[in-house]
């Protein structure tokens, strides 16, 4: 079991509930994997958070898929607020980083459930259109499940002082 570093600036740490709230609100983040030649590979992705997991979809092959097959350890970062304050030489931010393992979902029922979660998040209340999309493209997509082991949220000190 991995021991994760504690946050250095604890006064800026968000609660677990606030961190999950950021994951539920934001619509995109950056997935970081171990890529070719030992280089980090970070890729921006749309996602959905549900029940302690992050879910993504992917093409059937490519750099991301190869990296996942080679090493399941990953991190995912979301910047939910980023307000530059030039007169203060700072940025008012809220962000969250998840650490865990990412898996290619092989089970057809779980894959379909993930595709529905994603479809409903980005195009809600469009059941017929979603079903057409699933009928057309589900066989040409991978579903990915990120099992969160550690979650850390952080906000600018100025925002923490306001709370």
C-alpha cells in the first residue's frame, strides 16, 4: 500500500467533501500516466465522478491506452477555479488531485453503464439520442475506470480566509 504525502500547506487543504464537490462540478481534467520511455504523459479528458471512481472513455488504441496497459498507476488533476489577480500577484484557485489505479473495463455491462453515465452528464435528458450514439459507437470505444486511492483538494489562501 502506498503512503501518500500529506499536504504541506494544510491551511489551504479542502475537505474530502469539498474535493468531491469540485470533481462533481468540473467537466474536464488532466490524466497523468507513465508514458513512452518513462516520460510522463498528461492528457486532458472529459470525465464523470461517481461513487469514488472517475470514468472516462477512449479510442481502442493509442498512447493513453498503451500507457494504461503498461502501468495502472495514475493521477488526475482538475482546476475548478482559476482567477488571475494581477494587482495581487496571485491566482485565486481551487483544484483537486486524485491518485489511484486506472483500468480498462472489459465487462460489457459495466462498459455500457459508464457510457451512459458519461452521456447523461454531457447531454442530459436525451435518452433517445444517447441510445442511438451507443448503438453506433459503443463497440469502438473503451471505458476506463479510475479507482481513487487518495484525494487532495487545495484552494488559494485568500479563498480559505473568506470561508
